[in-house]
C-alpha cells in the first residue's frame, strides 16, 4: 500500500510541477503581450513625433531659404543704392569743380531753422 501511496504522491507532485510550469509560462506570455502592446504604443508615438519633427524641419528649411532670398534681394538693393549714391557724389563733385557758382552755393552755411529739421532736436527759429 505504501508503494501505491508513494506512486500516487509522485503523480500528484508531477501534476503540480506541470501545473506550476504551465502557470509560469502563462504569466510570461501575459507579460510578453503587455510588453508588445507597450512597444506598439511607443512605436506609434515615435512615428508621430518623427512626422512632426520632419514637418518642423521642412518649415525651418523653407523659412531659411526665404530669409536667404530676402537677404540676397536686400544686398542687391543696397548695392544699387550705393552705386546711385556714388554716381550722385561723382556728378556733384564734377559739377562743383566745373561751376564756381555751384561750389560757392554748396559752401554757404545752412540756416538755423533748416538745420533744425535734420538735428536731433529742433533749433530755435529766432
């Protein structure tokens, strides 16, 4: 009888070990599914952030290109203005050298009331 009891006890222990092993694998599978779902959510979030970053970088590149075009246009306008100012200065210098009346007129002092228009504060008109 003890042999049957020992055999029955071994069978029960074997089923317990088998049950515990199955329970362990069930818990591991549940944890793996939870980890997989978390990884999918993280991947979706990363893809959204990546798309937003790409949009921001594209917008920044477009803004930089526009700023570069504007800077180039401004440089061209400044160059044209400088060339015009040089041409006017050369013409005025030639006119002063060739015409004494123009030279004496330009050497005359500016009246105080008129000078006040160009000063930081208006001059006293008296």
